[in-house]
C-alpha cells in the first residue's frame, strides 16, 4: 500500500486533508487508518450524502454523491416513534447510467442509549431481521418485508442491463441475500399469525369457561323467567 501517491488535490477539494497535507480534525486516527486501508468515508448533510474511497493502491479517490428520500433530521425524529426506513440514491452514474447506486437503510432508536442506530439492508441483514423478530409485531414485520421487496425489485432491474461479469456477480450476491431474508421474514410472519390465532382462541375459551360469566348468565336467565311468570300472573 502506497501513501506517498495519494490524490492530494482531490482530497483537498473535498476537505479530507488541508493545505498542510494533514487530515481533517473531523476524522479520528481510526477513521484515517481505515480510509487508507480502503474503507469508505461518509459525509451527511440534510438530504445529501457523499462517500469517499481510495482505490488503485491509494492513487485515486472514488467519490459518489447520493440523495436521501428524507432529510436526516426528519429521519432521526421519526425513528423515535417507530423504525424508519430510507432510500439513498445516486444522483447519476456517468460511466454506467443504467447502474445507479442505491442504499436502503433502517433507523432504530435505542431507548437505553438515547441514540439512533443505522442499519444497511445488505451489510446488516441478519442483525436487522433479528431486531424486527424480537418486536413480535406482525404489522412491523410486514413493513419490513415490503421494504425488502422494494429493494429486491430494484436489484432485479439492475440485472436486466448488460453487466461486466464481476459486477453481475456482486449484484446477484446482493439479490441472494435479500431473497433469503424475505424467506426468513415469511417464516416469522407465519409464526406470528399462528401465535395470534392461538391467543384469540385462548381468549374465547377463557370467556366461555369463566365461572363468573357462567353464573351471571344463569342469574339473568332466572330473573327473566321470574319476570315472565309475574306478567302471566298479572294477566290472570
């Protein structure tokens, strides 16, 4: 790995390094080390997101500009009430306009820490599904499945384009991840539906076998019979 050939002009342009060639103070030592190892730096501002990644042995800077479907403050506020889903789409891809990038995220408020955690549908699929399942809420599980289906449709559309083998392989991998997770969520929904039916049946049985309700019904029937008898006597 070579650091002496860093694309300094581009790094300065985006404020990643300063005129003295030192990295921005907004980046921690860990952030810088990961960036030099190929990890992506993400910068958010309202609806806009930019990602920066060093490629070609750290000699080139790959920059992608994306836009959220909602502003970040709005997402964070809404996530305090329920799980919030958001799509982040690439403005344009001049090299491959038929392959715009899209990321689907879930924002979940942690009651213990008071912070909002961001989960990516591809990278954090297992963790995200486990969190949804723990809620034991069929409505929320259904919302999650709908978001998975939207992402699956987007990925399938990308596969219709003529793709280089490596790109196609990566997209197929993403599609397999999402398809597998949809199957898992279907199983969770079936279990939640069965549990709901068992609960309803249990509630009905409890009502029928409730001794207090049974005695009340008998008492009301006896009172009605006595009232009818008194009416017949009055007519006589």
